[in-house]
DNA sequence: TCCACATACCTTGTATAACAAGATATTAAT
DNA sequence: ATTAATATCTTGTTATACAAGGTATGTGGA
C-alpha cells in the first residue's frame, strides 16, 4: 500500500496527457509531473515506459539539439496515442467515481 | 494500460473503506465493489489481500454461521486499520488531484 | 587545458499485487 | 444422490514502478 503501487497503470496515461499538451522529452517529464503534484518519479520509470509506448506506436520521437547537454528526444502523440489517451481518461473517470463513492459511502443504484 | 493495473495499491484501501462501513466477509465484498461501480474483482484477488491485511494487523476476522453454505469470515478494522484507511484516503486525494490536474491541464503553482 | 557539474538517456534486477484457473468444503433444494 | 449456490483458499503468471548504476554531451570555471 505505497504511492508507487498506486501509480501502476496511471503513469502511462499521465505521460500521454503531458505529451498531448506540448511536445516533451523524458528528462523534462519528471519535473513536469512534479509541477502537477506528483512526487519525484524516477527516470528508471519514465524511459522504459516511453520506449514501450513508442514500441506500441502511441508516441513517436524526434531528436533535437539541447541548449546544454546531449540531444533530446521529443515525443508527440500518434493518432493511436490520442485514442489511448481518451481511453485512459474514460477509465480514470470510472475509477475516480468508484473510489470516491466508496470513500464517501455513496452507493450507486444498480440500474445506473 | 489495463484496468487491472490501475487497481494496484487502491483495492486494499477500498476494502478497508468497505469494511469500515460495516463488518463484511470476502465473498460479499466482490458484489459490494460492484455496487460501487467497479468491474468484477476476482476472489483470487480479494482473499490473498484480506489475508495479507490480517497478517499486517489492519483487520481481524470472526467466523460466523452462514444462512446457506460454509461459515463466513467477517472482517472488521483494528485501530491500525483505521489509521491505514485515513492514510489511504489522504494519498488517494493527492493522486486524484494530481491526475485530474494533468487531464484538465491545470498546472499548480510551485509554491503551493 | 582540464575538470567538475548539470543535462540527458538508457539498462539490469527486484518487489509488489491483480488475476486466471482451479481446488475444496458446506448447505439447501430437487 | 445429485445439482447448484455459497464460501474460502492456493498456485503460477504477468505487468510495472523503482533503486542503483552506467554512458555520453556540453558549459563554465580554475
């Protein structure tokens, strides 16, 4: 029952959402996540995730020069990635509703 | 990026919340979760989870006769379990806020 | 020039937890 | 006796976040 477990299956959707706002590279995403209120997310988490999503053709990358340091890999969504993001948002909202219902003890009607 | 991954680290808190409302036994919890809007959660998920939480002294069980079938194990929260539930709710609300901020593109101020 | 440092990416191994599938036992009804 | 619903539990698999560490590039200061 840790914060790391709670992120499972959620982080990938969050990265898609971040990329959707604006092209972004891995190293920057950690701090971006932080801005949104997440605790520090390891690069050992982010990079494998990005590579997996690229393999699944949800995102594609372009290498560009950095102002300071090695080249960056900027990611953007594919059409498939945009669909995956919409799907994630839907599933998140379902979960959100369910968990909040439990916490606030609001049992839904069966027929809904 | 499946529904099953999204439940990780969340199901245990949800079960604590359910038990907190009213003593409950494993078999019943599946349908209770369903009432709250969750998809079917396997018994192969629920029972090991209950046993783990009992081992961690978050819940304790009492065997009682069933109206039809073998004895039920009714669970209730310990003091430690109540604290764990409060802790879960806090962490859930943090996550909830963060994910919704990302989805709705509301970047928080750093100083907050 | 040389070195420290921030930037930027990647790999390996580990731990956790949800799940499918199936086993077992009890009670009621046919 | 047989079937079905109830109720619990076990085994093996899979997915994924993370710690720890490695590699490479560019800037600025000594």
